[in-house]
C-alpha cells in the first residue's frame, strides 16, 4: 500500500477491525472443529478448551462413519451442488448474454421478470413444487433437488452476469463476427473467459445455500439413497437426546468439500487474465 | 475487385433516424474517409457496410453483388477497430490466423499469409506474445495484420488511431498510407480527425446529422466547400464567417480562412485589437476583435511579434473569399 496516502494509524485501525471480524466469523467454525475431537463429557465440561490427551476422542467420527451411509450423503451433496452450479452458470450466462447483447422487444421486461426471483423466496412455492415433483414422479431423486436449486440460483446469476457482460467490449464481439465466429463461439470463446471473475462470484453465491440447505432435501428427497449431508447429520439430533459428538463431526466433515470448491473458484476470482484485452 | 456501392441507406434506432438516405460509390483501390462530428452517423454507416448493423432500408453492394443481408464474415471485408479488439486469450499469431481457420483455409495457406503480414508490419518478435504483453502501437499493428491476412475486398477502419498518442498516431498514419499504396486495396476509414482525413484520403465524405454534406478530394473540400458546414469543418483553425451586409459584400455570409488574411499594423480592411496570440513556432494565430467583422482568427506563417492589446489591420485575399447564400450553400462566382 502506498505510504503517501495511508497513515500508519489508519492502516492499523483498519487491520484491527478486519482481524476482529475474521475472529468473530471463524470462531464458530473453530469451536465446531475442536469439539468434534473431544469426548462428550469434555464438550459439555470445557467447551472452549482444546482437545488434550485426556479429552481427545474420535468417537464422533467413528459414529458418523459407522452409522448411516455418510459416503453416499457426501456424494449426493456434491452431485447436487456441482450439477446445480453448472446449470446455473450455463443458463444464467446464456440468458445474461442474450439480455445484454441483443436488442429485442420486451428486453427490459424480460430482464425484470428474470430478476424478480431474487426478491421472492422460492420456499413460498414449496407445496406447489412438491405437488409438481409428485406428479412427475421425481420425489426422492437428486434431479428434483437440482431442478429446484437451478431455479433458485438463476435470478441472481442473470442479474450479476448481465451487468458484467455489458462491460465486454462490443468491438471484440464484432471482431469475432467478422472473423466468422458463430454467436455461440463468441459467447463461449470470447465473452465467457472475460467474465470469469463474475462467474466465480456467482458460483460461490450459488453454492453455499445449496450445500447448507436442509429444507428441500427434507421435503423432496428424504429417502436414504438421496439424503444430503445436512439432512444426514439430523440423524444424530433427537428430540430428547442429541449425539453432539456425531453432529459436530459430521459438520466438520461437511465443511471440507465446500472449502475445496471455494478455493477453486476464488483462484478464478483473483486471476486477472483479462487485463489488456482492449485499450 | 473491391468496389462498393451504397444505395439510399437508411437506418433508424427506434424513432430516431440516424442515416437519412446515403448514396455513395467507391471505386476499386480508392481510399475513402468518412468524417463528421460525433453522432453524425459515420460509425453506424461503417458498421452497416460491415454487416454488423442491419440497415432499415437501402442496399449495400460489394463488387456489384448485393450483400445487404449477407453475414459479415462472408462479405469479403476486414475491419480494424478503435479499441484494437484483439482476442485476449490468443497469441498474436493465433489472433491473425483465427478468421482463416474459421473459414477452413488450409494450414499452408494460413502460414504463408500470416508470414506475409508479419513481414509487412514487422511483427516478427511478437508472434508468440499475448495482446496484454504489447504496447498500444503494437496492438494496433496486430489488429491491422489480422485484417491483412483475410486478403479482403474492402478494408474498414473505425477510428483506428484514436487511442494512440500523438507521435504514434503520425507513425501509424504513414504506415496505413504505405499499406494502401502497396496493396492497392479499397479502404474505407472513419475518423473525426480532419488531419487524418486530409492526409490519407483520395476522397472525403463529410457527414452531418445522417446526411452527406459533400464528397470530394481533400483539396476540393478545402478550396470549394459546398456549404457552411463543410467550410467550417474542414480547415484548422476554423474558417471565419462574417455577415456579408456588415462588410458590404454580396451574398448572405462571407467565409474567409484564417490563413488567407494578412495583417499589418498600419493599414488594412478590418481594424481590430488582438485579444489573444498563440505562438506555435511555425505558425502564429491571432484572435482579433474587429470593428466591422466581429471576432476573427488570423493564421500567420512563421514567427510574429504581436501581443494582446496590439491594434492591427487585417486584409483578406480577395481571390480566396467564399460566399454563401441564405440556405448556407456556396455561391459559385
């Protein structure tokens, strides 16, 4: 940071605030992870203490891996999340390209219609969705979840991506047209690489609510073979007795896949391949 | 090969008509420049020729063939853009080769053509680089190279020099002139810079508000402007316009170019006070507040020792006075 524009005091204040926020944000995650490695007594006795020789226990992880089919749950969560992100990005980007690139009657109305989903919670339509899924025989399939999540993610994706696509130089697209690229080639080979940072943003925003969702898996796909991780972890939460070791262990495990996906996308966010494309 | 004909081109965006019936014929090998102020429709016209914009009515003919509804890639054109518009993720070589690959040209042919363009524009050292690793001038040369390899009937330039700095602009201008001589290709060039227009063009098309004001060679436009607009647009500093009645001349408006006025401290036709003097070394521009003719600009060649508040007399060269009628049209003596 430039020394001429930043006083040491101001810089350190900013850092203090940021570090404090980081600690607040990470504290629950930290608590979950350390307690997942402790015995039940230690969790309740000294919840803030790090696991020591006397309190260390892998009983939570053992329970998780023995009871229930967590490998399948993880697989289900991953499949649903990855496929939904892919579809949201593909259709979202295509719709955004059409809205930002082509002049047609009703363009603005169409944009508004597609963006209105940001404001209306999809859960309001749960009953209708369930009826629809029952009618089409999709209950207890991952397809039902993918369909719902794709619909849920599209409005925000279209909204963000169409703003970004407006910034892609018209000259570049026209150069492609003169070189004989089809509209699809222009979209996939010229525009998409340039809006990659925006795509990564959308992917992250889309991914986290899907991975953490409990509502739709519970309603649309509660069957053993289609359970997701968050639904699977509910196995250990009872009305009267809760197996906290197992719950914490399941949650700790559930953090990692999403963390890996996040790292992949955030690298895209940072990489600046687009600089110097025009001007 | 390489002729262009525009027949009554009209283009509207919604209710707004941007091009109001453009007719133009460009012969093979000609260098034609569209000039005009911002928003006069010159870029829209170029994009209509390229096929990037559909015309509302009228026809575009390239080599006598109607291409009004032909896609851009099949019109036999190549275009150079103001923002270069290079593909950021491709190397210089691939940037030039992409269009040919897309058209299914055999690899040998692509290599020969890219090599020829590289040689012509001295791009040898940069072939493997990405556009981001090149300077503005180099990028524009690559963009020109990408146009060259297509071996088009028609080159289209959309303000190609606007993003370059002054020195590079002159250099690239010379390069484009040299390319035109070497290739003998037909070129259509859009600019708002009249120096580019005057120095490069065989013929200049002056556009204003979606209509053609005048078509002619640079010297025709300079010496015989058809109307007030062209007279004011071509030439720098701008032509002086004086109400004819005020100075007892025929016609409605009198136009005198700043370089066709001479100045003397002692006597002359318009007595006035210098309100500002610009000393450019080769030229001296004087802004005079005169008693009879109002505010006029005088361009003197070489250095002169005039300063603000000097009282001087300006006299026009009587053979180089332009007269305009009440509709702004030139009156031919």
